[in-house]
């Protein structure tokens, strides 16, 4: 089965972002086990669920992505043992003009990034 992720990044006006009515967001904690030009391996916790994700090399805006649930306790232990720089963020899913936008607001060391 082919799993293809399409990702685009945009500059966000902080003043406009603050004024946007947002739905309840989901809290994420994630770290990377491997990052190189051909692949990345990430572990993340979303609220109370753990996941491991393997992503391939970008081709334009798309790349292969395989994501699998793992026990949240295992995800937390893997993050503790094998990652250095944890990423904390809240993801908001906003519907606008018949499209779903996933907007991440970062915390911790990355506070201020949207």
C-alpha cells in the first residue's frame, strides 16, 4: 500500500494568527531517531497515543510516509532514551474554503513558530 504525504509550508502573519478563532488543538511531543536525505524516523505522542513514522525522500512536495501506532509508554521511553531535541507543539485543524489546514503552533525551544 502506498502512503504519500503532501506537505506545504507557509509564512503565517502572527497578528492574524492570534485573531483566528481556533478549534481545540491536539498536543504533540515528538523526536527524531534518524534524519538524513533519504529517510527520517520519528516517534511522537499525540495526547495519549504513541506513533512511529518512517518518511522517505521528498519528490517535489510529496514523499512516502508509513505511520504505525505503538504503546504510548513505549513512545515516551523511546523519546527519553534516544532523542535529544524534543519538539512540543499544538496542532489545530482548521477548515477554510473547503480545505483542511493543519496549523502547528510550537512551544518550548520553538515558541513563536507557527
